[in-house]
C-alpha cells in the first residue's frame, strides 16, 4: 500500500501538473478493471482498489487548492470534520452511491487507499482524461491492452463483446414490461443509432437520475447512459447493481458534476465548485448540492451556475435569435471572463451564448 498520494502515482512531491497527469494516464490504463476481467477474484479486487486509489490521488494532486491543503495538512486537511477550510463543498469527490428513492449524494475525500472513492467517480475521472469514448482504440499506445469499449461502470465497458445483445427490462409500465434487446456495434458500444458527436442526445457515460416512472421503485435511482435506441426514442440506462432500463428522455435528469457558482447575492458562494447539480425544468432552477455543511440543496438560476464542457444543453432565453430557443447543443468551451459558453449545434454551427441562455437538458 502506498503511504501517500504521491507514492500512489509514483511521482515526487515537486512533480509538475504535466507529470501528475502523465502518471495517472499510465497507471489508469494499467489498473483499469476491464483489463483484469478474466483474472482471479483476488486480482480483480486488487485492480479495482488500485484503480480507485490512483483516481483519489489524481483528483487531489491535480487540483491546486486541494493539493495545497494536502501538502500542508495531509489527509486530515481533506477531512470535512477538520473545520471551515475543509468543508463538504471542498470535497468534490462525487460518490453517486444513492439508491432508488434517495435524494442526496455522499461525499468523501477519497483517501489514499481509495476506500472513499466510488466506482462511479473513478470511472468519471477516467472518462474526463481519455474522453467519453474511452475505448482502447482511443488511447494512444495501449491498443492491445484488452479493453472492450466505453461508458460503463469504470469508463470502459467490461464484458461486452462484438455482436452481443442483452435484454433489459423496459420502464414503460408496471412490472417493467416485456423488455427490449439492445445490440452492440463493432466497437463494443451500445447501438445508439447515432454518432457520438450528435448534440441532441446525451453522450455515453453521462450520469443521470431517474424520475416520474410508472414503475415507482426506480424513481430516484442513479444510473449511467449506455446508449440511445433511435427507433424507440429511449435511452438505455445502466443502474448500480447491474440492471438496466430503457427510459424516455422525460424520465431522465442529467447529473452535472462540479459546476461552478458565480454572480449570486451571497458572496461566500461565488467562485465555489459544487459537488453536483440537477436542473428542474418546472422552476427553471438548478438544485445545487455540496455547498453547505448541513447538506442542504440550494436553488440557483442558470445565470449563476457555470456548466462544465461536454454538458448537453437546450437553448432557452436567446433574445437576438429567438428561433434558436428550444434547440439542443453541447458546451465545448467556457469563457469565464465574458460569461459566455461556446455551444456546438447541429450542422457544424457554433454559438457564443451567455450563461443564462442555456440549461442542462437530456
């Protein structure tokens, strides 16, 4: 077991951000659980632990503020009980381990052992480094490492081989319905019926929460988008525990990780990075989590929540070209000084829009 975060990534304490990033990339590929799918149970457990351990280390050492706290105070400086300087809002490790009916997230500092780093968060960090596709064909220099695709529990898609199809329950009605088969294309991805570059569907790997389903037991459940069935207009959402559902976009709420708060009337919130946020279509407010010690959710306007690159959005409030309102796109750039997003639309069109003119969408 490595004694600290630097040892976990095998870098010196004076390592540059370039070296830290390079070390994580190398070790993430080495210990990715998909590579160990055919190993013994003990080896798979070790790989999982190592994968989460290096993710926890990278999340801290790649963040200037967290790294400074860690260098001064060690792991104790990342503990939410350590005082105001280490409040829950500073711990941006999104656990995502909530079940059906739950309405809150769990946060942790990760820890060098990786015990506090969730599978969902480790996979999210992996995808943020290698891209949403995340398959081996997309990873330079590791094409023979044995991955089977992307977008699953770890940011890869373990266990799915070319041409396989799986049958998942449908969420159309009580009892889950008759179910539906989803095939997979030659790259090991769910057959979406559309290219990953489309801006009108959520990318594979997007974290979501389910709601307003006829089968009430799934309402509030967390999941990850595994594909889109074009013919039925339904997303395939993998739930924690291994099951999956075919659900309409109206039953999905994207979970936005690490949005930044700006321009509120409460100065102590401005500039802080929240743990997660979801957009409420009716109130047109974001429900922002992880900014208070009590764990209370804060409702903020779209103008006050800066969404990260890669977020799927719908245009709402465009004054100069009102015909654009209701159209979908994806954020590909964020200009904090001018408070503008660069949004990729269909047909290769890019627009610069103010923060309040877009909202997270499915």
